[in-house]
C-alpha cells in the first residue's frame, strides 16, 4: 500500500548542474540548484544533507527518492542514478526514475494530453523524441532531425509536439506546437514521481536512459587477474 502525502527527495545531475528538491504534503518545501560543468559527484551528497537540514528533516523521514535518469550527460546521469540506488538500499525506501521527457511535459497536468510528442535537444542540432499518451510513454525514445521528422512520427488525432524545436517538428504534420525548456528540474521530478505514485505505480530500480550509445566505449581488454597473496 502506498503512502498518502509522501515526503519525496528528488535530485538530478544529468546536465551542467546539481539540483535537488523536497516535496512534502503535495508542496515543494525546499529546493536548490548549483550550476557546474563538473564536480557533481562531490557536491551532491552535501547538497542533499543541507536541503534536509533546511526543513528539519532527516533521512529516516523520507518515503521515496526520485532521480533524473536522462537522457543527458552520460557521466552526470550515472552519478545521480548510482546515488539514488545506494541511498534506496541504505534507507530501505523505493527510488523512482524520472526521464527528461517527463520533466519537459507540463507538471500541472501530467496526464492530460492524449497524443503528444516530447522533444529534447540532442547533440549537433538533433532532437530526442518520445511519444506520450495521457502522461505515459507510448514508444521508445529516438533520435531525429527536427527539420526532417520521419513520417512514422505522425499521430492520428490531436497531435501535439512539446519542447525543443517543436514548431519545426510539428509543421509537416499540421500538429499543435508548444515550446518548453528543461527548468525547475528537481521540482518537476518530485511532482512527476508523486503523480505516478498516485496512479498506483510500483517503483522499479532506476537506470540511466540512453537514446544513443555513450561516446566513450568500454575497454576491450579484460581486466588483470588479481591473484591471492
């Protein structure tokens, strides 16, 4: 059985920032963001502890964790997801992964629109897109060229494109376009997690969301064998 009016600690390091927020009794009671190109791994835990202290909460007062899973910076996303997994295990509470696509949607009405394409900026002018219906993903995310969206992206009725270069993507389909940016990230992650929990969702172990392979390939050689002394 879920918790009524849960206390949720949300955080994200999927871009050049370290962001965190606390939702309690359906309201954001504390939030912080620090802009940084690197150093998120060292900055995250002190930020979370300071945020809890700010509203006189301890780790034991949390019911859920919510974490941004990207797509975003490869290393940054892994930092926050690993932290969420470790904290969830130590605190024995669930952790909820929230994608950047969900963050881009309207948190005031997360389940409102029936046929929506959400677009996020990708490297080299491309876009990551994913289809949503009433707040739920309806397809796997994919990489497209915003000025030449593929025909199979078309939705039959009430199609809306929201996010990065929404006008360009919507134009060939005669769809509604709604510009949006990734902002208030930790607050939105907390609110989306709260909405999903209210829908009866059972949290699963969060994992990074990668739309394309990481730029850095893993080493091809096997690690050295460590012999017992």
